[in-house]
C-alpha cells in the first residue's frame, strides 16, 4: 500500500542525485531550489563511491544521504520521494546541472494549485547561452531512438523532418502544451499523481526512467509544458562521450520498448496524436521571474 498524502509540512520537497558531481555545480542547483519564500526541503542522494560531497551544502532543510554505491538515477530519487511522500504537496526532481532564478518555484506551485488536473509541469528549458532546448517530445518509437543516437549526420539530414516532428518543433512554444514526454532534468510533480501511478521504475538504471514516469502520469493527468518561466540546463549528453553510458542507454531503451511495445503500441499512437495546446487551463499573471541565467555565489 502506497503512503497517503496527509500533511503539508512543506510546499515542495526536492531531490538531487549526485555522482562525482562538481561541487560548484551542486551548490548552484541547490541554491536555485532553496532561493524561495516557500516551505521547502531538499534531499541530496549521493551515488558516488565516497561521501566527499557531505557538508558541501548545509541547512536545517537539507538532508544528505550517501547511498554507498551507484544505485541508479530513478532508484536514488525514489529514496527521497518515499521519505517526502506524506509531507509535501509537490516534489521537484532536479538535475545538478540545472539553475533557475527566484520566482520559478512560486509560479509553478501557483499553476498546479490552480489546475488540479495537471500532474506534472515543466518550464521552458534553455542552454546557458540562452538558446532553447527541445525538451517536449512525442513518445518515442524504436526508429526515433535509433536514428537520433546512431545515424551519421548525412543520414540524419534525410530524416530531418521526422526528427523535428518527434521534437515537436512545429509547435508554438509560447503556449501551454499537453505533452506526454518531458525531460527528466526538472520534473515538478504533484505528489498525489505519484501516489496513484507509483515512483520511478527501478528497472531503468539510467535513461528512459523519465520517459516511463511521465507517460504513466500522463495516463491520468495532464503533463504540461509551461513556457512562462525559464530554467537553464547544461545538458552534458554523457552517452555521447562514454561507451559505458551508451551501453546503459541501449539497455534502458530495450527495457522501455519491452514494457510499452516496439512496433505495436496503440496507446503511443493515440497519445502522440493528442498533443496540443491547452489554453483552457488557468494561466497566471507573471510573477516577475527572469529569463536570464541566474548569477549565484559559490556557496548556499
């Protein structure tokens, strides 16, 4: 039996999974989360071999957990989710390479408060240079996955239209969109939705755990791209630099398609056709959040 959401000890709990993470990067991500007037708690789950990151960020609303080994991305976040499930209305799954300014959490919280049919929301995501990341996607087909990762540049040019369609580049990213696949770098999720659909599937060590979870939330709630606030994501693309990470990505892709279907996935077809703007949701007046890269000190 899953724990029930009973208390509002916090408005938001957040979790960051670290693995040999740069100290300044971790401090900046944590500082972004903690720079709010809301009641928040941050849990850092450290998958590194040693606990050298212990004490890097400290505070009464910060908990550090050293897993002792690399247990995987979703499994580590699940530790924090289970601890916070009955203590907060919302949870932020946050990558350590993300930064954002003041007001982002307040506006997203107000948006979810005003729209109980929304289970998960993601803001606009930019690279540090200000260019946009295409974090909204259709549910992937095996061809989408293989071609994007393995096709050489010449072949990618031949299927450029299909790749752009997968990344929804024809959509108006100034509008609120209902999207079944949103990036896992910043997942602002309603705890009640996780109570209903479950946490990260720990069969995915890394990669596709976000695709799977957002898809399950999307079955019961809107999963929404909300462009009125902006965050910044460095996006290391580790599988392009490490054969080990590439192998993990391939294993996770196989597990994802084994779970949901390879060629025959009727739900995928129906869900992808239903991607659209959802202008009927309550949109909020701007809170004065900035779309510029936040300037932060090296300590929290």
